[in-house]
C-alpha cells in the first residue's frame, strides 16, 4: 500500500514548487502529448556519457530519470 503512495506526495511537492510540466517545457513537447520513451532514453544516454554536467543538464537528467521511473521503465 505504501508503495504507490510515494508518487502522490511527490506530485504534491511538484505542484507546490510550480515545476509541474517543466520537462515538457524544457523539451518543447505540448503538455497534452506524452513524451516518447525513446526520446527520454536517448537523452538519458547522451547525458550519461558526459563527464561534467552543467546545472541545467543535471536538472534535465533528474527530470528524465524521474519520468522514466514514474512510468515504470
């Protein structure tokens, strides 16, 4: 039961911070369209190869990893 509850608390925190839809905006994908998993995997692979990530790259990688984990991939 507690396993599915974590996403609810995270969703509340995201809404409170005002970062809901930030990955969609960052990738230029409309919020009503899903982000393709292949695109998320490609971004993850590209950023995973870099040695020194900028702060923007770190945020993007964090958002991509969360999106993949939330989808169960």
